[in-house]
């Protein structure tokens, strides 16, 4: 949008401090969105199950991006593909008003799905030189269906809002560099820079629930990859070897003392090891072992202390074995998502009016991370909010000590499509309408 409209946008966000006055009749708008969903839902359900059954890894989301591009062109959006690799940008101008970003992610995870669903993924692909199953076990397929459903609902109600929609489908969120890649490819120079942005994420909560939090929402994230170098030998002659498996095994245990003994226990910090790769058969000591993991923090001082402790621990393991120094890499850093206070304050009353007691304000940040933070750091005030994905009765049963519900990244993670998609479309559509309803 033209920069001359900025005073309107600033006033719009600052109005939140004056009280919970809403720019739209939430009950009427929600009813209208529901009516649209009653006819749209079969299409969104089929789209979700198609994407779920055909997941693609980060930077390889060719089929997925093409599918979404076709959807958005069919609605009348101007679509640019190939932004930041496989990302796409879809624009729709509807008079003067703010430019509003709505983001979804495209990629899936390198893991096997074990849900047993009739539309479960059996896709396999190359990952780090090895064949792996691929699955949407983080729920990006739900987000894509909500993204398309929101676009359809907004265009069906375009006489009720004015401004420019900027729908972004981002690659490689799980890799951690997709948002930054789009920005480096001119996202905010080739296209209008948004005045505000919205994104959502599903998780193990009731499927009629919407959650939000001003300020810090997610953690900083750093991926670690450590290669321990040794000397290979026959397993029956270990004295001829420098065993990197021993180094890796000790490191996995010892690195937790960085958390338990070096970090203030009142300051959050996590080190988790998710992959150890080394060796081929039981009677050969390999010459290298690769350890991969993730680090999560909120405070930068804590972050640097933990990273330094990881480096020192890995080097000490190698020194004890008389081995060469390990190769230590900290990769794909993501910063914490920090929700804009004014935009959150403006949107919260809409969620409360639409969802009642099922609109929940979180009191603590979450430990997972999100590279949506790159858009915020680039200057897009945003609200990143959550939706639940499970039957409320099953959530209540789990809270009472019953069977635990699979969380994101579990091979058993299985969102209930209806009403999860409906809840997401309602929440996102109302959030966007609320900041564009007063524009002309």
C-alpha cells in the first residue's frame, strides 16, 4: 500500500489502547463466514487430505506450491511463484487501506507417519543423503487449508473490507531459513511491505479453541551438528581405534550438565539430541559420528552461555580420547516470535466475541520456535496465534490422566479436520476483517 496510508494504520493499531471497541459486528461476520464455509468445506477438506497424503520437504515443495498457486489464481489473486525458492506471493487489492500479510508454511517433516489414517502419507524422499519417509506431522497441511479457506471467505465478503491482501506461502519453515530466504529474494521490495501480519499454528488443544499472547510467544532456536572424528578399526581390536561412538555417547549425557549446572534454573533453556549417525555394522568402529540436536532459549544471554557450554563439552570429549577436535556447527538460527502488543490488543476482543471462553490468552511463552520471526524483525507488526486440533472430550480426558494426545512432530499427530479447519478460517478471517473493515 502507499506509504501515505501509514497514518491510518498507526491510528488503527493505537486505537486498541482506547478500549475494546470493534470495527465489525463479530457475531454477524462469523455467521457469514460460517455460511460460506458450509459450501466451501468439502473443497477445503479434499485439499487438506490431498496435501496431507503428498507432503514435500523444505525447499522441495514444488507440487504443494503449484497446488496453492492454482487455488489463489482461481480466486482472482495475482500470484508470483518461485519467491525464495518455492515460495509464492498472492496479492489482491480491494480499494485503499492497509496491506495485510497472511502466511502459511509449505513444508513437511522427514519422518514416518503412523496414524493409520486412510489419507496417511507413505511418501519417501532424500534427506541428508538418506531415504526417509515424509509426513505433515507438524500440521502445515491444516494451515494451508485454513489459508485457502480464509482467502475464499474474505473474497466472498469483499464489500465489508478494503485494503490489500498479501497471502504468503513460505517454504522451509522446518529447516528454519524459508522466511529469511523470501526476504532476501525481495519479498518486501518487489512487493508491498505489509502494514501488519497474521499467522497461526495448530496444536494439541480443543479444536474449538483459539489462543493468543502479546509479547514473546516462541523460543529462540539453534540447530547443532557436531562431527566427532576418530580412527576406525576392527571391533575386536578397539585399542587400534579412537572411538567416536564413545565420544558421542558421553557428549549426549554430559551436555545436559550445561542445563543442570551452568544455567540458572529459573531461566528456560533446552538442549535435545535428536539424531546420532555413525557406523554401518556391529564389528567395525567407525571413524566419524555425527550428532544433531536443537537448542531452545528465550534470553540471548542464556542462549550464548548454552552454546558456549555445548562447544566446550564436545571439545572436552575429544580431548579425553586423544582425538582430533570435533567439527561444531550451529545452524539455522531462529529468533523468538514477539507479537505486537497493539495488534494483539485489537484482535483479542474479536476472538473473545467470536469464541467466548474458548478464546484463551496464554500466560507463558511456548518452547517450540518459528521462523515467522524473520517477518517481524523485518518490520511487520504481527499476531501469531494458535488453534486446537483435537476433540475437546479427548483433551479433557487426557488432562484427567487418560491417554496422552500426540503433540506436533509425533508420528501419531492427527488433527481432526472438522472443525479444526473451520475454527482456523473463522479466526483468521475475522482478524483480517477487523483491521480492514474501517478502510475505504
